[in-house]
């Protein structure tokens, strides 16, 4: 049985990865006009200070599930950054 959700309901939904990392809220949606399906979600995150961060664009292939109260996306959407190799300068 299929369930339907309107674009108005999708807007402002919180977005989480499969492991539960919060990515922000949906602020815009790109739809395919021929197939009438969601192609991309634009997700805006907020930092600890409440400042807007750069928006994420999540392709439909990365969406795992759209639920009535949240959207779950593939964990690969968020790439972990490796700490930079720090080399100490030897005194000359």
C-alpha cells in the first residue's frame, strides 16, 4: 500500500542519516515535471549559534525513507573528515 505526502508536508521536515545524525531541515525540493517525483532535497542546517550553514543538496538516490515526521538519508551523505596530519618542526 502506497502512502502519499505533499510537498508542503515535506518542507521543514527534519533530515537524519541512518545512524541518526541530524542534518537540518528541508527548505526546498526539486521535482521532475515529467515523472512528478522528488529529485533533490535542499537541506539547511543550523549551527550551535543559530547561524545558517551551507545548504546540502541530497539526490533522490540518497533518500532511504520519507516518514511523516522525518526523512532518513544514506549515511554516505555526510563524509567524515580526517584530522590533518600535524608534523612538528624539529629545531634546527
